[in-house]
């Protein structure tokens, strides 16, 4: 995975020097404004969970009232976490998100392990799960009395991945426009549920929300409350993908905080109102026993028209996949640019200014996981790794506050709020290790398996000449086939020591 220098440009491809000197130099383009940045966050955060089964929080909290408190608290903690990452993004505004921040603060090996888990398991498994969920809800109306065939679901999931990949290979502004439309579709679905709840409440269906009953059964077990909070935090996950796009956000120091606050306030409000709507029609026991809460709710409130809910859930998952692929490909791009992955993965289309190779390799790995039956276990393993990653990045923020107190910080989070999220992450990390030591131990081993790959692929510089020549020719061939080139010089902040590719 060493950078292979001297890659020759195709004759009909603009050279790096030419591209750099023109207004159309081959770099990632800043085409994401505050509205599209907001819809990227909302589009990924609002996945299928709020429609399908919010029962994990209810099950662990024990009551309706406590579950609503957990929903609010989880959203606030996630918003603070997002602002912690935004502070680092203001200091180091590069594509790559958490990978780029870990590289800057902790160095190449921890950064490689981060991208290793993302590239091979975490992000690509996420693609597969979203595509499979979307495919399931697309085909489900045709199999109302039985389960749809698994091969049909997998085939449709692959088609969805191909379509979303092709969309992301085009101009970034078209991708964000589609993301805005899909986000609008899922918000409309939530509004249908919320309006149904308002109608039910206006008809006097308030027995489940009476003050005397709303906290009935609340758990006193700290471990269960922590598990509910753990589930809630991951319900709001996905916001980190925006920070993988920092090189494509216009005026990120202003637009990123605006997008974060707008999206989280909106999502928290939608989640709370949706849960209240559920409980206006369904008892806690019915919510716990339902595999698709929104569908059950719609069947009781809008009758035959409930068939639209699976369509909205499919759109919701497709929107989350679109946003995840948009952000995830930039991590691969950034790692290729730093030499942690093959150089070819850092190249950009000369026509559309998007990272085609990074998008394609992510889709190919996603195809593999779509064909497997055990990807949910992998996602569970990597959820723990994601928690540790967030904790490490927040601790890095504290380190930089101490080590570089005078560095410019366009976005600066309140240190007390940052400490609150760090303490919650530490508590959830130890709880996860205590509750599931084997599963989370396997997750740690999966990440550490990247160490020998790093030593051989990145640190070992004296690779055999035949291998280097083969990689040079392969890169050149793929470069001409796809019409992609390395990124031109990108302006870096003062004091940046990283070299341009």
C-alpha cells in the first residue's frame, strides 16, 4: 500500500500542473451548502430504526416517560459529540473525518487501524445492511402472507447499491439534491405518523400518556438505563459522515455548526413526537411485540393506506445509503492520498470531480456482504469499535486544548459539555465490555488484525521491484480506463505538514 510514484497521465487526461493552474483543477469541489449539509446529517441519522422497532430503548428504560427522557438525552449527547468533532474539523478541514483527525493527532498506525475497520467492515457492512433493509421493504408488499425469498432481496439490494453508486459518481450537487428529496420523503413519513397521533390524542386516546401511568415500571437498574442510553446514542448515529466531506462543504466553519444544530433539533423533535404518536395508539406491550412499529401504527390509523409506510421506509434506507456512500468514499479517498491504501483509490474523475475508485471498491465489498448471512454480527462488533473511536477523538480534543491552546479554533465546544460526553462514552465502553466481553473482545481483535497489514503494506518501503512495477502498470491502466487522476494541490491550513499527492 505504498504510494507508487511516477504514475504517468493518460494522453487525453489533463496533467496535474495544468489542472492546478486552471479554475477547473481536479480536486473535490465545494458544492455542499448549509441546506444540503443539514439534509446529509438528517438523511443518514433518520434510518429505519424509528419506523421499524424503537423497542430497545423502551425495553431497557421500563416506562414510556423514561424512554422519552432517554430519546432526548441521547440526542443532546450526540449533538455535543458532533460539535466536538466539528471543533477538530475547524482545525483540520480535510476529507476523511475521524480518520483524518486521528492521523493528525495520534499518527499513522492508529489512523490506519481506523480506516482498516471502516474500509473492510464498518462502512461497507453498513452499506449492505441499508441496501438489504430497503430491498426487504420494497418487495414485502408483494408477499403479504409469507416471507419474501432471500435471493430476491439480495438481488434488489445489489441493484440499489449499483444505482446509488452511479448517482454518487456524478456531480456532487446532484447527489445532495437527491439526498434532500429522500430526506424529505422520510420526514413526510414521520409527519404522517405524527399527524395520526395528533388525531388520536384529539379523540381522547390519552390513557397511555396519563401522568399517573407514564413513568409506571421505570427501571431502577443503572445498567439497564445505560443500555437504553447506548441504544439511543446509536439511533442518532450517522452524523459523523458529514465530517468526511469537509473539503466539499462551502464555508465549513459557518455552515457545519449551523447544519449540526438545525439537524439535531429537528431530529430530536421528530423522534419525540413520533414516539408520543406511537403511544397514543399502542400500549408499551404492543410496541415491544411489534417487529415494525410504524406499520402496525399505520394499519390502525390509516387502514389500507398503510401500504405507503414500507415505501417510505425503503426510501429512508436508500437515503441513508446515499449519504453513507457519499461520506464513506471520502475516507477511502483520504487514506489513499496519505498512502495508507493504494494510490489509485485517491484518484478523482476528471469530468465529475468525484472519487470513482473509492466509490467502486466500497460497492464491491458491499456486494460481498450482501451475499453473506452473518453481517449483522459484524455490525454489532463494529458498533463497539465506533464507540471507542469517538472516545479517542474526544480525548484528542482535550489533548489539543492542553498542547495547542493558541491554535485557531473556528468552532469551540464548551469544555464542560465535552467532558460530559467523554464520561458517558467511558461508562458505556466499560458497560459494553462487562455485558458482552467475548463479542467486544472479537471486535478489538478484528481491528488489531490490521497491524500486520500496516507493517507489510505501509511501513515496508523496500518492496520487490517486480511488485512495484506491476502496481505502477495496474494503476496506470485503471487510470486510463476510468479517466481519473490524482487530486491537484489543495490549499492546506497554515502549519500543515502533510504533503500533497
